[in-house]
C-alpha cells in the first residue's frame, strides 16, 4: 500500500533517499498527511519531494507492502 507523509529532518530525508535509490526497506517516523499525527512507517520509499509550502519539509511516498516478501523476491 502506498502511503504519503512528511519529514522535517535532514537525516530522515537522507535515509528516505537511500531507500529510494537502493530500493531497500527503511523505517522512518513522519507526520501523516491526512491526520497530522506522527507515525512510524516501514517499507521501500517510492519518492522524496520537497514540500515547498511547508518550508524545510519533504513529502515521502512509501510502499508499506509486505517488506519480507518483497526482500525475498528481490534476492531470488
């Protein structure tokens, strides 16, 4: 399932970029785009985009599907 959320930390954004570039799973905390609550997300990052209207924030799109199943398919 695709989820969108925001991060405001340079370190979190860098980790998300690494996940995006390497197609590897990561875990990151961010602000839910719908509820504005902080949640933990795990999966493979699909996009890291600057959220210009929010200042120094990044909008992250992550695939939260079954990470272990995906890892097995990639390694096969």
